[in-house]
C-alpha cells in the first residue's frame, strides 16, 4: 500500500530573531533561539526535506531577511526543485531584494499588514514607521512583478480595520489572507482575543467580500483553519472542504533550532518529535508513531465541543493549536462556524442542503481562479 501522507509544505522558522515587537506574535520572536541551525546545517536540511519528498518550503521568522545566509538557503530550495514562499514583516530590505527574489520565482512573497491606519499598525507591530516600510515593500514587490500576498492577523484591536484595509488593497493584484490571532505569545493579552461572535464576523467579512469582488480584483481567503463546515459561509477558505488539522499530514513545522513539529502554530514543546540535526526528516515523516494526534485520530479522542458533531469523522475536532489554546486539549475546537451556527439555532439541515446546491453551482470556477492567485500563477495586471 502506498504511503498516505505527502509532505506538501515545510514551514520553517528560519530564525526567531526579529526587528519588530508584534503584540500578537505567537512565538514571541525578538531574540534568536539558542543553538539555531547554522548555514551548513540549514543547507543539509534542504537536502533532507527533498529526500522526504517535500513539495515546498515557506521561510518565515522572526524575520527571515535578518539571516545573512537567506539567499544561499532560498537558492538551494529552488535548485532542489521545491517551491519557495517567503513571509516577511516587510521592514527589512536586503540589497537588490526584489530582483533576487524574482530570480528565484517564488510561489509567494507574503507581507504582514495589520491595519489600514498606519498608527495602529505601528502600535500592533511595536515600531513607529513600520507601516510605511511594509506598505512600500509591498508596492515595490508588486512593481517588480512578484506574486505578493498580504497577511492580516485579526484580534480586538484591528477587527474594525478590515473594511478600510480592503479599500486600500483592492485592485492591486495581490492575494490577501486573513487569520485570527492565538494567545500563545508572551506579549499578547488574552483579553484581545476575538470572542466567538467576533470570530464569526471575520468569516462573514470574507464571505461578503468574496461575493462582492472577483478574485482578479481582490483575492481574499481566510487561513486554512478559519472555521469549518458552515451552512452559511461557503466562500471563506481556498478549499472545498475542511479535512482536519494538517499537522504531520501534509505540513511540517521546523523551528530555527532544528526542532521538528507537526505545525509551528503549536507552541508546545511536548509536540516536538525530533531535531533536524539528529533526525532524518524522511525517517520521522514515514515513522509509524509520528504525529499520532492527527494520523491516528479516533472519535473517542474528541472533547465535549466536538464529540457529538456530525462532521467529526472528517473534521477531527478542528485546529490543534486553537483547540489546545482555548480548551487545553486536542480535538475540541470551540472556534468553529458549524458549532456557532448550531448554538444560535441557525444551522438547520435546510441550510446545509442549500449550501451543497450552491457549492455545486458556483464554487469550482471561482476556486480555480483563487487557487491560481495563491499558487503564484496569477496573471499580471495591465497597469
Ligand atoms: S464541532 Fe468540532 S468536529 Fe464539528 S465541525 Fe466544529 S470543530 Fe469540527
Ligand atoms: S495546528 Fe491549526 S494551523 Fe496548524 S496545521 Fe493544524 S489546523 Fe493548521
């Protein structure tokens, strides 16, 4: 029998060093981790990822451009035939950054922008002038013909900024991903977390925007773990259907010290399953006991939020990180569109039948066009 898990993407915290001080940073970046991988070890890890069948690598931080060997490692990823994505705060500009990125044909260059109001963005990011730097990085990357994405992380401080930010981003030919903040970071006050109504409102914003704008004008998606199985919000993610947490299923997280974990969002050392210095990625990935919380999920593992849910077989209780953060256990994610609709009595089977109907009628073409944008195969805009 063929092996059922394909490593589509390794998300690599290239360094924990960061020049900003973002309030919501899940990994509390700032200083380097102790014993970060050096250049030789990082290059060897690229070979190792390739040997494990990895399709693409996303280099993030901290701030990945703070490492002087960024170009050596990024080039190696591409030489090995893996896709490359870069996630930056947009305030660090290595010399010739755009022409060098262009030469690497990245799948995406993602810049974090958290508010339409510069002062609020600067407050969230912990540095005056951050908005101006990130905004001009985004514009210059677009002008260089790079496939630019903007990532916005939403919490109580900036929920009210989404509509104004949409006005600033539309028509630029970029992709926009909206995600919600978790509370793992040391700097993030829990009182800023969205409540369930606000979380649902983010889904409604994405749904209404996607109905209003064509992907060519503004390609907006929610993060892959933004709510599940809604009867009403059918245009939120990039996927037809949520198929459960992808940690150790199609995604691998790599910490800057070589720690291997199903997903970087799970900021809990108990989930680190090896280290790139001593563990071959292929051996870990194909190991029988690897990533048991997703690969060996059984219905009995679900917590009270999910135990009786009709979608449990496919959903497996939502995002591991959200579930752990909110309830201290896995497979029990309370931030779920389906559960929210059920709780307010608005998720009846009639709605679900309607959803199936509209799924068949309207989604394939639009999803194909969105997929093209988010995979870096977008058409250039005529300007
Ligand atoms: S209640 Fe739990 S299992 Fe059901 S859709 Fe929501 S997160 Fe998934
Ligand atoms: S922990 Fe959450 S963010 Fe990470 S792969 Fe699972 S669903 Fe996605």
